[in-house]
């Protein structure tokens, strides 16, 4: 394999069909989309609208909303109306579990409807069943018969579906047949996908989630291999469900989502945190930026500092990030000394490098442009250098 300067180039993004969710394209060459989910009572229209507005302001491109009953699905109507009054057109996704009637109602109001194969026409009471091939085929026929009216309604609605299996909600039927395994997660999903494909409905996004990022990673790898074998090219939604909060939740999400993104898997993501949903969005964009799958801001390279550091690097780094973080696609390196400066900043567009105590040298790529600039002037001089190259834009 020929090596290049970009690791991401070794792992091209998986090609998928494109689905249109309320005017937002998912899959194909569209950007990897960022989404979240409200945690308000959906029937509290004002609270739900307020939270959606905050999430959209934070950068969420799609919003999923809990719709456990037909009444909750109908609430999407006034929610959308209130959003449109403020010019907000974000697509709304109905999250369905247990009640088929809620799924039918959601087709009238949502841009996308999520179904969970584990609990729509199956259940989980931790009962073990004995199946042979013939008796299991009868179960698949039962699922197909149950889905047919909904498939026809989905075709008429023109809406997109998400087939989303969670590790924690695999049905007793699946657990009895395939065990509590990635294979079970994949087969629970593939059963639905095969039925929808058989009946010529393909406006689908697929998601396999687990609270264990290792299970989530392996399940998605197996899903892609299985779909490829069966000629399916549906877009993939990635997430580590019930990841927790704080550092733990972000670490789990970064591991699970980031690993698969680097492998070229993933078309839309959600970081699931036990926090205000708007707080999920920065981590989503951070993962996309770190994996170079979607660049939305400046890329910074900065050393951790050591005894050789010639200026107080932490506050300087924060100042540079604050003043230049909006320069989308630009790489800026902040290095405390010359020892690692040139080598570690080799891929940067600009370098801010300690040259002597209280003095900074500025680089354009590997070219030394200004030597020993007084530290008090160095940030301003870096901005002037970027401006002189025509690469400066004002922050919005």
C-alpha cells in the first residue's frame, strides 16, 4: 500500500446512497451530520422548542424527539410551527419504541422516524425460546406481515426511516437465537433491512449502538461486512448510547465513534451524554475534526510544555485559539521551544515558536518569517502574517 501524508487518505469514507431528511442530505458526499436528542417532556411544547433552539445554535443539524405515543407524535406539529416562526427549519426525528400506532402517526409529522427492532413487534422479559430453522422462519414471516402496512405508509409519506438496534434492547427472540453478541445486534437489524429491501423501501439510515464502545465498534464492522455482502449501501448513524457524562462519556464516545470514522464508517453521529443535549454538540465536532472527517475550525498543534519552554504556553495557546479558532481549515502550531518546533509543526500552515526567553519566532510552514519577535507583540504579528497571506477572515 502506498503511504501518503494523510492517514485519512488510506481509509476512504464508505460510499452510501443519499437520503434526504427534511432537506438535509445524509450519506454520499454530504458532510457527516451532527445530531442530538431532546430530553424535555415532548408535550411541553415551549420547553421542547427552547431546547431545540439551543441545540441548533450549538450546531446540531438534526434533532431527535421522544414520541412514545401518538399524542407525542402529534406534538411535533406545534413544535415545528413554533420553530418556523423563528426561521428554524431543522429536521425533526421521531423516536419510536413499542407502539406501532405512534410510528404511523409520526409519519405525518416527522422528517424521519426511528424504529427499534428489539421492541416494535418483539419483547424482552428474559425468556429463552428454542428455535429450529423452520420455526425461526415462521417468526421472520410474522415480523414481515406486521411491517407491511407500515412499509406502505412510509412509501406514501416519502419519509426516511432509521432502523436502530440497541445492545440493551435486543429481544428475547434474538437473544435466544444468536445470543447477547454483535452477531445478534447485526441480525436484529438485518432482518428488518431485508424486509424493507424486499418491498422496495430504501430510504433508510442504520444504527447499531451499545454503551460499551468495543461492542459498538465490532457490531458496526460486522454490519458493514454483512450489508456489503448483501448489496446494501444504507448510510450509518454512529453513537455510543448511555455513555455517561463528563470525561467518561466523552472518552467512550470518542473511542467508539472516532475509531469507526477513521475506518471510513459513518454518515451522521450523536454523542449521548447525561447532560444538557446542547453540550453534546462540541464533542461531536471535536471528534469529526480530530479524525479529519469534517473540518469546521482551525486545527491547533501545541506542545505540552517542559523545562525548555521559553514562554508561558498555556495562556498563550488559549489566546491564540480564542482569536484564531474560527479560521476553518488552517493549521497553527504553538511550540514552546525550537527543539520540537520544526519537526512537530511540519504540517502546520503557521508556527509560533519560542526562540529565546520572552521572544517568539514566526513561521510560514517551514519558512522562518520573523525571528525573535517580543512576546507581547507576537500574537498580533501572527495575525498580521495570516492577513498578509490573504487567509484571514473575520469571526462571525
